[in-house]
């Protein structure tokens, strides 16, 4: 499978380009929603993770044509605290597509604070990028 659902920092084109090594636009990004989850901060971090929520849904982007090299880069970026799962993402036209989604392992403590991309860009992206350039996720 080469579809992935980005729901956090990878939705940002600058971050995605840094990790994938190419523009996000080359991955045919499509808006989507992942039902049954909510997005919250990882405890003590600026990045998010997903936790189950039967009434929740998380907006993000479905990306296609991810190469094996890019999968390796994504896995390294997400780190040992995340695993992938094949889940159904609802697209804008109401159809569903299967995608790999990085989910936090139970050992990663999650906060209760909702994570929003726009807030992260305004308040935390600069610090996050500085850490990323040092190979440290903040």
C-alpha cells in the first residue's frame, strides 16, 4: 500500500518536504477525515498523536505514491513510539480510501489537550523546525 494519512506536523508542506525529500504536492494530497479518533498533544511535546474516540474525527490529508525510501524516512521521523495501522479515511466526496496511519504505542503518554495545525504553526512550528534540524523531536 502506498497511501498514507497525515494528520499532524506532516500536513505542513515545509515539514513534509524536509522528511520526504520532495514537495507534498507530488504526493497528490487529498483532504480527508479519519473517523473514530481525536488528535491530542503527546505529553510534553509539540507534536500530536491520535487516541480513540467513538464520536471523534480527525481532519488531515491522504497522500499517494509514497516510495519505499519515503516510507523509511516516515518511519524514522515518527520514531519508535508509533506504529502503523491500515484504516479507512473518508474523502471529501463521501467515498473511503484505505491508508496507513501512524498511531502512538500505549507506552507514549498522551495529553488531553487537543492539537490543531493552525495553532501549532503560529506558536510551535519554529521551535519544532529547529529541533528537527538537530534530529530532535520537540
